[in-house]
C-alpha cells in the first residue's frame, strides 16, 4: 500500500501533464464520473457534509485498522475532488489519515476550489474524513 | 441616445480581466459594480471632509452633516416620499427589515398574523419568524404558481382582521418576478393591515413613488444600485415610524438621557443610533444621481432588451429550463440544464471569466417548491451588453459540453 505522501506525489505528477485549465477540469470531471457509487443506504441526512454548495455524502467504515471511505455528490466537480480525497485517504490507517498534511490542492492549481465559499466545502470534507478516522480508530 | 460603452467607462472594474478573459459580470442581483463617481466621493470624503455627523460645532462636522443630509433629501425625491424624516439610513435591506421586525414585536398580540410569500429572500422570512416567536403572532404564506407569480386569490383568502402586516418583495431575487405590489397594498389596507415591501431588487430597475404606492414601509440597499456597501434605506410613513419603538439604543437617537427616564429623539434620528456609514451615505447620492440622470425609461428599455435576448438565446440550448416566467419580469434568469448541477456550471463559467451566481440564492423555500437543489442565475444591470450575453451563452455551451 502506498503512503499518503506517495499518492500525493502521484496526483501532482498527473496534474503536471495538463497544459491548461480545461484539461485539468475535464480530468476532474472524469474522476467524478468514475468514482464508484456509494451504497444508496448511506445517502442519508446524517452523512451529508455541511458547508458545501453541492451536496456531499460521506460514509466511512473500519476494516482491520484501515478506514474505507465511500462518497457521492450531486455536482460532478465536487465529486471529482471527493474522488481525489478518496484515492488519497481510503484504505489508510486511522492514524495516518488524522495526521495527513493535504497540501496537494494548492499545488495542483485548484486554488480557486479553496476560495471562500467553496473552501468551506472542501475543508469540511477533509475535516470530516479526519474525524471519521479518529472516531473509528480502535 | 443611450450608449452602453459610455456607461461602461464609468465603472472602472468592468475593464479588468478574470482568469485571463474580459470580465462578464452577471451577478448584479447579489451586488452591482461601483461607479467611478461613487468611489471618488468616498475617497474625497476621507481626504477632505471626514468628521462625525450631527455632533460637532466645528467646520468639518457641519460639512459632513450637510452632505449626509443632502443624500436623505435626494432619496426622498428619488422615491417620492412626502417627508425627508421618513428616510432612515440603515446598513442595508436586511437591516431595514430587522429594524421593523424587531420593533413590531411589541405592537403584536398573540394570534395576530403576518403574511409573507413563498418567494421571499431569507431576509424577509427569518426576521418575521423571529418576530412571531417573540410575540406569539402567526406567519402565513402566499403560495407561488409554477410561473413564479404569486397566487393573488390565495392572498385574499389569507387576509383577515388578524392580519397586522404584509411583508413582500417587489421583485424576486431568484425568479425575477415583478409582484403587483400596488394591488397587494390596496387589498391589505382594506382590512387595515400595514405593508412592508422589500425593494432590494427593484430600486435600481423600476421607478418608485412611495406616495402613489401608498406603501407603509419600503426597504432597499445602496450596493445593488451602483452605490457603496453597508448603506441601506428604510422608508416608512411618519405615523408608523413613530409607532415602532427604537431598534438600537445609543448616541444620536436620544432626546434626553437620565437614569430615571430616557426620551428618544424624533425621526429620523430615533432609528439611527451610533455613527453611521457617513462616507457611504454621502457617496450613495452619486449613485442615485447616475440612475436619475439616465432615467427609468432608458434603464427599462436596455435591461428589457437584454433580458429578452438572453432568454431567447439561452432557450436555444438543449435541456435548459428557466425558473420564473412571469409576465412582468426583471432582468433575472434562473436556469438549470438537465442532468447538470448548477454549481458545476458556475465553476466552469467562472474559469471563462463569466460571473454568475449558483445555489439557492437565499430562497430555499423556492427551491423546495420546484424540487431543485438550486439554479444558475444571470442577473443583469444597465452596463451589461448583448456581446456579453453572447460570451455567456458560448461559455454555457462549452461548460455543457465538458459536463455531458
């Protein structure tokens, strides 16, 4: 299993290949489309993350010390970002997730995704993933 | 003759680029851009005139006070109010509504009723919910038709002796509906209810005359009228403003203060506690003059042309649905594209230099009514152009192609 840092490096390399924002956003859209569907039973009010303009459902479960995330969003761009976060964090140990330094968003030139209103959503997502990790850590 | 290029020159921000493209600013319903004359007036105030109003005996205080009061008179004329002291300066429309809602609590009894509508902005819903919570009054809602118009018949059936206040928006910020407020006001007055109109979306687009409308209270914001942020107006008929108790206590709003009994100042000062946004109020005059000089006929002609053109072009895009198709409509187009979330449209348009708003626009009941998470919203202003609409339409097509 790759570490979170290694996966971050990989994502940075992926995004380095793109020449313009269109390619970058198309890639995000594709990631969103390819994200495995969340089990419908988890698309409930309790799993909604607050602070997003679009709705994001996040579910987490523990599997022999590792945290498995699944998620969905009704907006495809948001889903693309969620897919990146899942690629990074799903399957990692609770401890690693809780202490992960996720600076890749800035580096891949999606800074505007971090600006004010949208940032709330993204930061809420990361915070919620870390909280799940801490809560499920046994 | 109206030349939009000449108008655009007066708004410095319109020259800037966003994400490497010429800015197309279609989020005027949220806030309009600022006139050079407004910016200059603010700047000049701090450079040449700054002092507190209504207090000092010295030269600068007198100057600031005179300019501040000049705006009040200009607004009185602009909205056709009878008296200058019926113009109260606030922070904005939300503040104006809260001022009234907060004071109205003490005028209501348990079981009294306040009527609002399904298309209100949250700022014309929540203050009344709070007012009802404190007073025991009951909130009644005028329902919305599919085209975004209010059900006038239902309004009539809601009116009764218990109705003490009707609070409605003049123009819906989400749907663009222009409500027939004169009709609503007449009907409400017949049973003795007071009427407050939220005019935030109207004041820079349609001509207002308080005396003709016979409205009891009317609110609007400077920042949606090419003026500064943090300045708003509450117009109120003298008698109702005298009836409503003060909103905030402090300096300026008192007649005499003692620990036994404090008496309040007369209108308008009774509602203007503390140091106001002096620079903003003075600069607001420049914005009003800009609108008055253009005239509402010219404004309506240009904005209606843009609205019709944009509506016609956007409907050519497959899968587009427009929310709000009332007969009388302001320059607001709320839309969705089948299978696409409005947020995605907004993010991609932004990358192409086009600023629109996405989401529920602080009108969640409307979104619930249409069973949608939100809409993408184009809202127009006097400086927008046909070419900008073309850029926006091309950008929507491009976004749609990327997202499909």
